[in-house]
C-alpha cells in the first residue's frame, strides 16, 4: 500500500479545546497550506502557494481565536486544499484540483490510483474521522453541538469583485443561518451575503452536509472576505464580531451555554 506522509511531515489534523463545553463546534477545512515532502509543490511556484488557491487565507487564525474566546472545540486541516480538498467528496471532480481559478496544478494531473488513495486515506479521512468521533462523543455525553464551518474567500474571482464582507451559507436547514444573517445585518456597516459568494449544497460541499445536516444539528458555513482577515488586526476584529453573533445566535435558538 502506497503511503504519503513521512517523518517530519505535519499531522493533518489540528484539534483545539477538546472537551470544551461550548455548544459551538468549529471546523476549518482549508486552514493550512502544508505540502507533504513527497509531493514537493505539485509543480507550483512559491507565489502560488501563498494565494487563495492553496488555502483559505486568515480562516485558520480566526478559527483559533474563536476557539479560545468561546471555549469551543475546533478541528482544523493543516494541509493545502490542493493536496485533497477536505470540503469536497472524494468522488467530486475537484477533489484534486487540476486547475484552480486559472492556475494549472501540474502535480494533480493524471494521478496514479495509489497516490490518490493515499491522499484521501492520510489527509481527508483522518480529518473527517476526527470530527465524527468528537461529535459522537459529545452526543453520547448529552452535549448539544452547533456546527460552524469557517472559510474565507478571495475578494476578486475570475476578475469579478465580491462586495460581501461575509457570506452566510446554508442549504436545507436555515435555522442558525437565518439568525446569523439578521444579527450580522444589524451591524449596519457590513455587507452580508446570503448564500454568497457560493450557495451550499450536497453536490458541492462536504463538511456541513455530512457533519451538520445528516446529524440534524444546527449548522452554518461562514465565508469571510480574505482581505479583511489577512492580518492580525483583521483576524482579531472578525473573531470578536463572530464570537458575539454566534453566542447571541445560540440564545435565539434557545440553546444555553453560549
């Protein structure tokens, strides 16, 4: 069986606040931009590894700050989305992106089956198994969980400017999303997108449909514009904004412990 990760490669999963009592359960599918040593840079230059095609800029740090402020469990993926996109099904055509926006990813073309399986087995599977295990344990202990998947989006995509400061995404269950939309819009200074710049669905997304909808727990995916959180001041500001609305949202859901 082919293996991918070697000694010295980072572990794929970062866990924070395991056992924390907050109902909020944070995930960040595109937190990191690590590359296994065996894969080099997939044929990309150094500048591309800093761009949004490799990771969700700022999302991981916002998630870490939220975990600390809320005393909430968080699970983050350390490897680049270009190795295996942990917010896609392994059967999805862009699970291994051969082109991201307009950038060709040479190392994802014509993947040998053994390498593809190793990427899924060693990057994708441990991440989602960790989320499932922790949520199962909370359920068994009678602890309420509200899933919040934290992402960020580039301010310009295929030449089109995105005006939204934050997008609130949902599919079939809008309970928590609708509350957060109202609370964020009440700030007055924010341009808030409802299912913008993406809409969430089972064909495109993985984390929220699998860990939120299937379990029947309240959930939401957040998309913060990357130019707002690409530095420490922005990350601090947005973790503060989100901590406030997430807790107030719990109260409006009738869930204690926020």
